[in-house]
């Protein structure tokens, strides 16, 4: 049976009660996480059930429409968002399996024996890069593990990684939070990116100082203020420029790399007057760092979730060629993501302009010939198919007396741009990286299968979270 429905933003005729009902899904989700200690998948599932109940019972949204909105949100959570996260973790797992990540870690921590500098390098600069590459908790987990392997107390390592992550987290995994907000809210993606890029640089200057002050106090902060200024300032500058003129995709990836390179260049000509370490380290042997005279009694080792063990630090630092080779997977990641982010390339991979866009172009006053990337090609209809969501597309209307605008039905399309998706760029970077690291194809396939199994619950959580977002959007909540 066909139906249409107009959103009602005050179904109870009480602004307070309707607002409390609208907040219920988020309150349930966060309350179960923070107060009851539920796991993220369980809390997200409970939040989704609450969102559906509020939409159907309180806001009187047709049940078929609510379920369709939740299904569309779950699909969007798995693709493109989950596809990005899965392949970013896959690339990281490949570097761990081959031991390249240990070399990357040593190349960062060996620049200075000062714990404040190491925190800036690993937690802030490298953590920002990881936030842009993977997001979703990956940078905190990896950065804290790196610092623990370098000799940081576990509590400090986790706390510093969390503090540092507040600067880049708004742009997340290749701009996913911004692109998702744009998709859910209908607001322009570049405008959202620019607005975030005008606010966050101020915090990017403060966060490195806050992090160092937390571990070493004001006196410790004064001792490394040039490093704090360079790491935070270079990241903040790139964050502003990229967010305003390039879009959200490479804000953190590029900013993290530039911050890392800028701080490494500074350390070539400047070092703190006094090397700072934690008081408890006086009786605990720390790993030997390049330029450090102490001999490590035991070389720390790190194991990935599959039990593959690789050395973190060695007495003989790796050569520049070995270090450059270890960084190559992350360079390939940046190059592929940047290439896929070029509008002309993305349009070509999608098969050129689709039929609605072509019809609009022909009907417009723009009589210029189609560019090579705009002309339909052999990929048209195959690399970016889309389908209207049953029981949702064209069924929902906003209350224009309240929100303004024209009274037209809300569009609900599922778009599967599998070739131009950012996650595909990461997957291709991972495949090339496996070949670069001379990993046999079968071993790489095993790593991908294990990664998919390990990511099953995070992916389910992402799907449930986006299902909540889509349900509340189409219900007018």
C-alpha cells in the first residue's frame, strides 16, 4: 500500500516532552556506554531500538518507513564508512605482519630520547596521521601501543594519546565525520569542512601544549615550547588550508605528515637543553634510542592480534633506505587517497555524468562541450549503480511551515560507487603495499580475512550508529 507522511516536530503538543523523546536514542546509547558499561555493539543496538520506537510510537512515522530508513543507514555505515575502516586496518595489519610498522615506530621515537618530544611525535603528529588514515579509535590504540613499547607508563600512554586525538578527530578517517554529517543533514560538504577548518586550528595549537603540560608541568612545557609551536602550528596551518580549499578528505593525513616532518626537521638543529623522562624510569631500563648512551637490557617486542611478534627497537638503527621502504605503504595510502579525491578522477571512475546530471547539463545554459571525465564511458552503469530505497524514497515530507523551503519529497537513494569509493583507494594501496613488502598473495589474503573477522563487531557498531542517524533524520527527530 502506497503512503506519504509529513514530519511532525512536536507530536506530543509539548515542546519539552517532544524534545526529551527526541533525545532518548542518544541518552540510551551514551548512558549504557558510560553508566552501565555495555559494549559498543550492544549499546548501539539498544540506541537503534529506542530510535525506532520513538519514531514509530511517538512521532507516528509509518513502521515500514522507519525500518527502511534504518536499513539505508546501516548500508551507508558499511559502505562507504565501514569499507574505509576495514581497509585502513588491513593496511596496518600488513605492515605489522611484515615488521615494517616496527621500523616506522623506531624512526619516529629515535629522533629524541626526551619523552616530551616522543609524545609530540607519536601521540600528536603520527596520531593525527593515523586518525586521518583510519580513525574510529585506531590512532589512540596504535599511538598508545607505540608509546608503551618505547617505555611510557601505560596510563600516561593512553591518556596522552586521547588528549592528542582531540585535535584531528573532527575530520576523522579521511573526512568521514564531515562527509557523514553532510549526508545526514543535507548541508554542503565543503561548507561544513571550511567551517570546521576555521575553528579547529586554534585547538590544534593548544592541544600539544596541554598534552606536554599534563605529563611534565609548566616547567617541562617551557623546555620544549619550540617543538610544541612547530608541531601544533604546522598541523593547524595545513588543517586550515586543506579544510577550506581542498575538502575534508586529506586534512588529517596531510596535516599529520607535515607536522611530523616539520618537527623532525626542527630536531635536526635543536634539542631540549635537558632531556626529560618519567621519575619511575630511573630504576627501569628504557629502550636504546639513536644518540642515547644507555644500553637496553631487553629489547621490547610487540605482537599484533594474530600473535605475530616483531621487534620494536633495535641496538642498530635501520638505514635510511630501510626506513623509507617501511614508510612506503603510508605514502602509497596518501597518494591513492589523494588521486581518488580529485573530482575529475572520481567522476571518470563513476562512468562519467549519470543520466540525470546529463539531462540537467543539456537543459542548462552551459553549452560548453563535456570534458573527458564527464563523458559517459565503459564504466557507466557498472561502477556506481544506485537504487531508490523501497518504502522511503519520495514518501517523506518536511513540514515547510516550520523549516521553510519547497514542499518536496525527501530523496532516499542507495549508491554503490564501489570503484570511486575512498575505501577502494585504500584497498588498492594495501595490495600494492603487500607487493612492495614482498608478501605472498596468499598470506596477504589471510591477513585480510583475519582483519575482516576481527572487525566484525566494530563494523556492526558503525552500521547501527548510522542506522540511528538515518532513522532520526527521516522521522524528523
